[in-house]
């Protein structure tokens, strides 16, 4: 049997998926840049470096329209990519899973390097780890995959509800109330001290000092894995289900599906993201209370719902040709998604960290939104020029070459 697998060639791609990837890159950067400019504890403890109405409005806008929507979109596209990768096995009769595991292994290595050298907020490590779990679901029907996805989305909501009810009960006990509140207050004080130390290190520290505190921040993220990352696996499964249903392979035939998806998702998106934006401005992961629960619940369902709204609108506009040359440009960016994702981290950390321009904590949230837009426009231009000469982005070429253990042809 022939086992000489080859990567997907440019002419074989579903271009709507490249458009969605390019769109997701903009949304991810809009969420990530403020977190690259402030310690993660500002999000966990609801501290802020910019307590003024303009920045609070900008933060609310990002939380409603961007937070929890675009890493879920990327996750869905990853699940679809898993399906197309496995199709090679169906077409050849060979076992492609060892190759898929190697592909995930290299993605894991790239993600670890991203964490160590650039930014604690990397998503690639979890994509790789959850990718191994995807293998267990490869033969499930679309209906079963959606049921699994909903159940996984309920994990953070259920855990948070249980914690809130537990602490409500404990706080109702006079002999325990004071000790628990003192513990919450001490945790908040520790976070505030860490925030001050992190701002100083990122602003003035050496590269090695920055690596050390970045890994400390990464360990804090791992503590919240059950609250944030089930959405990643759930959307992997949704993407696999959509790929099996072939909804993106014939947009004309799928018009009715996208209309139904939009009508079903829109009210959930509005309600869920209002909860997340409203209570996200009030809640803290230090204090386990009902505000925290409503924020988690809003993100769990409002995030994916607004993702589906975006997908439905983009699929319709792309099919009708409304986006014109803009779609063509964004598709180029999506074809180089890994390169552009890592490039965003490189550019932002160079702007903010001490070994670059040292502007850490000095760029307001609304100013960061303008910065994201400008950098993304430059990425669109760079991707267009690059792909006029080469088949793949540089990181895509490296990942493919390592996956197939063979140097891929780069030039057109």
C-alpha cells in the first residue's frame, strides 16, 4: 500500500475556511493584545491599569464581541482540519493516525517554544493535547459529536455552580465566614503584589527574568483549565461534525443550514454575551460568587453562539460575493494562520517588553484596539505579498516539513 502522504495543496483548499481563519486571527489578536500588555492577574482578580470610562467601555466591547469567540472559531477550524487530514486514510486505505500524532507532537513543541520565548497565553499547546483526544471521536456521528460538545461545554458551568453553592453554604456558617473572607482577601492581596512585580519585570527586567515570570503566569493559567479550555475541545468536536456534514463544501446547498444556525444562535449570543460582559466587569476569580457563575455561563454558551453568528454571516456574504477583494486578502492571511499568530506575539512583545520598546502597561485598551487594527492590516499585506512568491507561510512550511519528515517545495 502507498503510504507516501502529501500535504493539502493550495488548489485543494476550501477557501471559505481560509477566510474564517483570517477573520479569527484579527479577533484573537484583539483579545490577546491587552493581555500581552498587562499581567494575567488583572483579568483573574479584576484589577485594572486603566480605570477610566473610555477604557472600561473598550474592555466591555472586547468582552462582548471578541472574548471567547475567536479561539472557539479557530478550534472549530482545527476540528475540520482533523477531518480532512483523516480523509487521506479513507482514500488510500492506510492508517494515517501515526502521521497525525507526529503532526500534533510538532505543534506541541511549537506551542511550548511560544510559551517560553514569547507569551504565556499560547493556545497551541492545548490544541495539540486536545488533538490527541480527538482521535477517540473520529468515528462518531455528527449528532453524537454535537451531544458530546454540549456536555463538555457544561463542565465549567457545572463546576462553577457547585463551587458557588458550596461557598454560599460555607459563608452562611458564622464560624467559617470570617476565615473564608480573610482567605479571599489574602488571595486578592497576593495577586496585587504579583501584578506590581510582573509590571516591573516586563518593563525593565532581563530576558531571562521575563521568561521566569512568564512561566509563573503560565502556571496560574493551568490552575483554571477546567473553566476555560473545555470550550476548545467542544468546538473541535463541532468542527468535526460540520466537516462530516460537508456544510462548507457547497455553500449554495447549505444556505438553509446557515439561516437556521443564525436564527438559533443570535438570541443565545445576545443573552450569553450580555451576561459575560456585564458580570465580567464585576466578578473576580478570587471571590467565588454568583457574578463569577454568570460570567462563566455566559462565556460557555454565548461565546460559541456568537461564533456561529459570525460564521453564518461570513458564509452568506462570501457566497454572494459581497466581500470582494477584501475576502481574497483575508484568505491569504488565513492560509498563513500559524505564521501570523506567532508573528502577532513577536510584534506585541517587542513593543511592550523591556528588550523591545518597553511600553508594557503604557498603552490604553482603546489605543491597543487601534494598534491591533493597524498591525493586522500590515499582516494582510505581508501575507498577500508572501503568497505571491511561495506556497506556504514560513511556519506552515516548517510544520509540514517536520510532519512529513521531508522538505516541502516552497517556491511557486
